[in-house]
């Protein structure tokens, strides 16, 4: 208190306070970056939409699309359904959405929810599956635990991964309630729920178990190795100083051929049971092998995919190198392991395949996917095999009819367009507008061309 009766207060700092920038969208933290079970970008988008109390369709159409200066064959991302799997991949769609989401959430690490880090290493062919797959047991465990978030790990989207390594069960790929395949990102996607019937996809008392047939011992050994090496790739992505270049793959093949086979590409190809010209093209960097091929090669070499790509100095170990030599020499002890025939399990698999809504395949492909010989399956279950083959024949006939009808319609539209423009609708000219120019080999399409010309009085 001063003498004149006035009280003195502490001085105020009137400098402008530095306020950090605010994100347009909620800064939702991604799950598991730097671990094998990192979250997928499609799952992150679903969780981000849920955090804003909207559907993924609303979030993308009203917020994200306006920041993307292009369209993907359609203005509505969800019209592409199964193609939304590319959001988790290595292409333009993944890059665009990562860029937009990072700018709107101010997160700088969302690229690790995709495979963009490996864009120069793996081709898109058979890399990711076109529909969701999940482990209902994992969902149920996360739901029961109060401290765990329900999400969709990126590793579930790999086509090569078909088993949950935690529960030794096949991943489910179809809703057990509405029997529909679920796209990676749907209009009403929610982690752990079906976007069509809104049913919980975790294990419950009434959950059908036909989709969770126990994998065989051989399948389990293969899948455990696949999941381990894929998880290593996902966990390593944030720690790489920069994305690996395409030349890394060619250099890796050259290293192994040189060290183990003294530069003999033919011997290396024989050991892998792969055509020599393919290995040669990989060595020259002209083409990239699919991920499934690299996985099989690395499994034979007993080296992880990450070490195969990045390990510059190779060490011959006593268990790996001699086995490779024996395989090269055709030793009978190194022949490929065959799945031991289990009659009950094989019947379950065939019945499940016949009842499922998946695209029909020839019996040869079905037998290969199940890990059994077609001849053995026909011997034990001739009626089931014939039924599967009949479904495939029916499917091919129906597909051919639909294809011809579509070609005929395209021809009619092309004739009308040429007539409007004053151009004679010749077969050669129309072929340039068709999605499949070779369709004129079908007499029905040629007949449609004649009929369309007749309508505009160009033919008698």
C-alpha cells in the first residue's frame, strides 16, 4: 500500500501469446505406428468419422473430396466399393488421401497407415485384398477390454495373410449375418461392425463358426512366418530414413545369386523352381516380383523380406546353405511339403466353398487354394467336386451372356454417335471406342452392328 492510499499490483505482460495452429479435423491419434499391428488408413477414416459423429461417406464427401483436385473415374469414392482397398495401398488414391488427412488433422505420420513406404518395392498385383478380413476373436477381446480401441490392423488387408496369429484361426471375409462381402471402406463403415446390417462382427454365442476352420499344421507354419515377416516390414516403415528404391530388389537378387551360386542364374532359378528369364528380369530391374513370390523365395532362403532387401553382407549358415545346395541337386529330402489329407476337414472346406457367395472358380483353382490335389478331392468327394465345377461352368456361361449384351449395347451407342457426327460406323472405327475391341469375334455382336446400321438406313 502506497502513502497516498493507492495499491500496487504486479505488471501484466501485454505481448501477443503464440497460439499453436489448430487442425480442421479432430487430431485423432493413429494406433500402432511402428508396430506389426499398425492401423489401416481405411480403419482410421472410419474411426475419424465416428469421432465427428458422422459416417465415412459424409466425412469424405463434405470434407476430404473438396481438397482433392481430381476424381477417380467417379465423383463418389464409395461407388467403387472394392477398389477402396487402394486407400491402404501404394497408388495415387492412397497418396492423395494421406496428404489431405495429414493437412486436416496436423498428423505427419499417416503415410505409415498405408504401404506407400514400399511403393517402389512391390507391384500392386495381388498385394492387398479387395474386401475386408477380420478376426472375430480379436474384436471380442478388444470389446471386452475397457482400455483397448477396436480398429482394423493393416496386416489383415494383405492378400498373403489369411490367419490370425493370435488365435490360429482363418480370418473371416464375409458377414455371418447378412452373408455379404464387406468392402475396405463403405458408406457406413465402423470398425468391428458390418456396414450393411450393422451387426457386431466379434465372437458371440450365436456366431457361426463355419468360417473359422482350424488351419492345418503346414498352413500354420507358413502363415506364422508370413505374418512375422510382413509385421516386420510394417514396424520398420517409420524407422527408414527414406523409402527404398526400385533398384534395391535387383541388387538383392544379384547378391544371392552371386554368393550362393557364383553368379549362375540358371542354378538359382532351378532351386526356386522359377523360369530363368523371370529371375534374369528381376536381376536387371525390368520387372518387380509380386509380394507373394518374394515371400515364397524368402521362405526357401530362410531370410526375412526386410533382410532380403536391406542386408548387404550375407552370411552362410550351416543350416541354410547346404539345404539350398541339396534342393538344387534334386535331393528327395527337400521336396515341397504336401498337406496331409484330412478327409473331414477337406469335406468341410468343399462344402463351405460351395455354399459361399464368392466368385466361382474352376476345380483346379479351388483344390490349389485348399492345399489339396484335385485328383484326391475327386476320388473322395466326386459329387461335391462336380457341383463346384458345374457352378463354375454356369458362372462362365452367364458372364459370357452379360459380356455379349454389354458389347452389343456399346456397339449400338457407337453407331448412333457416329451417325450424329456424320461418320460412317465401320467395324474398325467402332472398335476404337469399345472397351473390348475383340468382341466382334462373336456373331451376336456383328449382328447387333448390322441391326444398328439398319435402324439408321445404312443397310437394307
